[in-house]
C-alpha cells in the first residue's frame, strides 16, 4: 500500500474466491468425464465446450480482476484504500470490493453482464410508482437487493459514524450515463469511472481514519 493511502489490498486478491470455485467445478467435471469414459475421456473434454454455469464463475472472476486493476489506476494517489473479496458473515456470499476514502465506504459489486443498462420507472399518478433495473431488456432488479444486504452488513460492522453506500459496477454493459449516476433503492448504477468518482468523494475522514476503517473491515470480514 503506498503512502498516499490508495492502492491494492495486500491481504486478498480480487476475484480469488470466484476463480477457486471455477477451478473446483472444472476439476470435478474433468474427473467425472475421465471416470465414466477412461478411454476417450480426454478427447471428449477437448471437444466439449464449458457449461454455462461453470463458465459464469470464470467470467465473474475476470470481471472482478478487471475492476480491481482499473480502480487501482483510477484511484491512485486519491487517498482511497481498496479491500477485495471479503466473505459475508454467516453466508457463502462475498463482497467483491470495498473502497474506503474521505467520504466513507463504497461497497462495490462487479457485474459482467452485456446489454444496455437503465433504470426504468413505472406507474405514478394513479398507480404506485416503481423502479426496475433493466439489463439488455431483462428485469434484473433482484440484483440490487444483494448489494443492499452487503451495505447493511458493512454499516452494522462499522457501527455508525461512517457513511456506507452501495454501487453496482458494470464492466461490459452499455447505455450508462456519462455524467450522472442512476440510483435504485439507494444503490448507484455506474461503470468503472462512475464508481471511481463515488469512491473518491470528499468527506470528513483523515488519511489515518481511512486506514483505520480499512483495517476494521479486514478484521471483521474475512477473506472469501
């Protein structure tokens, strides 16, 4: 970690848990195929594509790795500490990235989903107004709830006095506004540059306080 306070987390690697899960599933599939077809198993593996449910873990790991690399570059020298791939207490779920800066903590959930991203507002006037997260024409609003749970866990861990906001970081989607950040249930919807702007927002925390908050997160949220 450099003297300015920004830089990669030295205690964990972005995307590590997703990559381990991908490698576990890959090894298990290979073992099954070789056990069932000892003579032609290697040939079958060479000409059989990777199942989508397995490949999703590889893509997820690559998305988290790419996000970490770009955030390290965008936040270099801006007084922001990045903490990667931490486990949620009592859950198999993980938090992809935490950015700790003068303005508090940004909980960052990386999404590597192709398609146009937009927040669609429905109803109003004579019916209840609702907002939905649409990606590639599909309703993916449920993804926001996961980020809200992460924000709640981090807020409880820090015990108040530190502002905690959530952000979904889309690394391959299009249609995101360049100079504004849509919000759904308090979660910001943005690309890499938009998330970096959130992470380096101004606030009351000194460099030493930023380091202390980051250490509290590392202590309270184990490596995933």
